[in-house]
């Protein structure tokens, strides 16, 4: 079964920089991107954003950025991130967004792989980029978003080029715009190549599905290098005239204050954040004076009971005063993606009267392929394909489960410099996702599992086991290692586990040299410390959280490859010890 073939809505422009000028003309002095300064939200209107972008384009050209150059972008979330992104494109260059959590080793690997000649960085990220430059790419030139000694910066651009006109388009719609590395280090990472058309069509489709417009304000919390945030929380907002407020952080109390003060109507996040926020909301109710607490809980459970018995969702009307009192009354859509949202959390928000909308996609699909509609949102499925996007289930089994494949204007150009990997996933116009799924009776897609080895955390982070394994395989105390996803101590969230078959002779030598007995406790402690040290160059979310020590070798294929596919099912053999890693 395939999703219906429909024609995608045509974007209003052909390239992303043109979208900036379209928005400036359409929405002018309406607020666009904002940061919180003391007790007020300040930033750029659409017109100011376009002028600032053109000025930064001129600065990039002055320092030598040319059409076709690869330019890194390493910064925390802020209004200037998206404007610098657009300026790089307006100069005819290609953006290489970088995860602000990466270490210098990982940043250097990406910049070298992409062939980047310039990198735009903030003061907060400068030390990491400088270390990467010194170690891997000494010819790299930097441009700063903040005043920094010896570097051309954002303020220079605004001072020197205050009335810079828009550039004529230097790219076609189908040309490469962005290379997004799906994971941080080693040859296992892939650079996903997205065109102007990929991103424009995706933003158009999302905007129409959730009916986003000039009256909306998004609160941005996800890292902007992530396509989920940059497409929905920036390009989509630019297209439909919505404004974006950049949250100060992820602390639940601070986040609720930012939701309240920003007047946000749309919030885009990952399941882990929604879990924490819902917990904080319930804690706030528990802290209320007894009479008010009883009233709020009674209304909530009335909403839940009516929904369970009749299917009617009365929370929107019944708990409106409660939402407004909490300062969250203007939120009309909570959008969730990047990992699976539990049914319990979905109904937790729904019964309070909020609309929770789940979607599905990958970086390779720009990223949204499927999205629930606000008026028809239910748990269990990740939505219908966007208009103009097709989804099919390849080689379904008896229960209808098979590999999800996607075709449409949102599908990537390919993997940068990796034609073999591209050919593996792009076949006959279809992108084969590596995810397992099926169609629900109402036509929505349901995700049932993963074909890939990739680990998807509850925070929406995606980790390739091979890039962690490469840090561990050279240990003198490790003979074989398989890194895989596993549940945390509570059995709730996915995290990184290392299954190790130890080199016992080396461990025995070490124990004797230290005058110790090479028992299980010694092996556990040694491997735990060794793994922790070897994972230090990796971003925190990629590090091993648990070491499982094996007594025997892993089963292998006839060619000597470890059979990964059985790891989660039976652990391949009883572990000798299991040890948490900080």
C-alpha cells in the first residue's frame, strides 16, 4: 500500500535567500526572531532581519567567501544563527551546520570531510572551533557573530554595510544548500545534502498542515543545527510570517516562564522534554493550596474520564482557566518528533486541553515526511504523508510491517562524497529509511521498529554505534565490542550500552602489576574506567552509559562479522557483570 499521489504545493520562491526578501516584503516590521533581554523579548523584525542578512552577506564576500564554498556554522541558538545561515546561502555558498555540543575532534572531522574553508562561530563556541582548526584544518578562516579580537564580526557587517541590497540569486532551486552531518565523528557519519527546493517544499507542507500564520509565535528550544528545528522553527516561520522566540534554556521552570512571557502559540520539542515539562506541570498542581489543588485535579480527571468513556475531548474548554492561570493558555500546538512519544504523555497533554501533534521524518527527508493534523491527532501513528510526499511499506510481512520508503520533493540529493551509501538508500526515486512501519486503517503511518543500528535517544539524539566502537576497539583490555542501544536503569529511556568481550590475559597482567586479584569486580572497574576515558572526546550524549561484560565471544557470520541483530533479543550470552558509566 502506498500513500495517495498528490501534488506538492509550490513554494512562493525558488531559493532560501529569496524567501527572506519575500518575508520582508510581506510582513515588514512585524517581529520575527527574538531573544529575552532582562524582562523583554527583543530582536529583529522581518525587514530588519533581511537588512542584517544582506549586510552579513557583504561581509562574508569581503573576507573571501565565494559561490560553492562550504561554510561551517557553529553557534548556540540565537536570532543571528538563522540570519547567518541565510547570508551564507545568499553569498552562493553551502551551509554546514554544526552541533554546539560537539568536541573539537568531532568538529574538525566534519569541517575536513565537508571541505569547509570558512566557519561562522559565536564567542561561546570559538574555543572549540579554534582547537579544531589548529588540529585539523589550519587554513580555515573564521567569522564571528560576536565582537572578537582579530576576527571580522556581525557588528562590523551592520556598521559597514547598513543598506546593502539583496543579491541576485546565485543558485537554482535544485542546487545544494546545506550539508548536515547526521552524527559527529569518523567515517560512519554521513553528510546529508539538502537542496533549496527540499527545504522550501518541506516548510510549505508543514506550514499548511498545522495552519501556521502571522499570528503564531514559536518558542525555540531544540538546537538549530538539527533539521527538525531549522526547518520548522525557522524556515517555516519565515514562510508563514510567524515569529520565533529563543528560549533561555531547558530548565522546566525557566521554560514555562519563557512560554508565558513570550506568548508562544506553537512549541516544537522531543519526547524527553515533553515528559519533563508534564512532570513539572503536575508537580506545580501538587504544590497548590489544598482547595485549589483538589479543584484542578478534579477537572483534569473529569476531562480524562469523559474522554475515556465517550471519546470527547473536553479539556480545551474545561481547563481553559487553569491553562491561562499557568500562563500557558496561548499554546495551541505542541509538536513532537525525533523519537517516539509515549501514549501516556500524549494523553497527559490532551486531557489538559492542549493539541499534541506527532510527526515522522529524517534529516534525509528535510526532515518531515509525515505529520498528524491538529484536528485529527491521535496517538499510535505519526501522521499522514505531507502533501506531495509519498510513503510506501516495502516488502511487508503478514502483519503489514516492512521498511518505510519515502518519495517526494523533500528527499535529499544524496550523501556528500559517498555515492555508495547514496545508492544503498536511494533506489528508483525512493528513499529507503531503514525504519520499519505499517499503515493504520485511517492511512496514517505507524513506526514499529528500526532496521538500522542507529540508537535514538528520548532527547531526539541519534547515535551511530560504529563511531563509539572506534573509540573502544583499540583498548588493550577489549577483544571484541558491540555498542547498542539499551534501556536505562528504570527501563524507560534508550541510552548507549557497550557489550565487551574482555582481553583477560591483559587484565590479569594489569591486576598482578597492581598487586590485586583479577576478579569480576576488578574487570568491571577497569573496563568502566577505560571506557569512560576513551569516550571523553565524544559529545556527552554519545558516551557509553553502561558496560556489559561477556564471558564468551560474540556469534559471528561466516565472514567473521559479529551478528548484531540478535544482541537486543538474547544478549548473545549471559553478561558476567553490568556496570554503569558516569
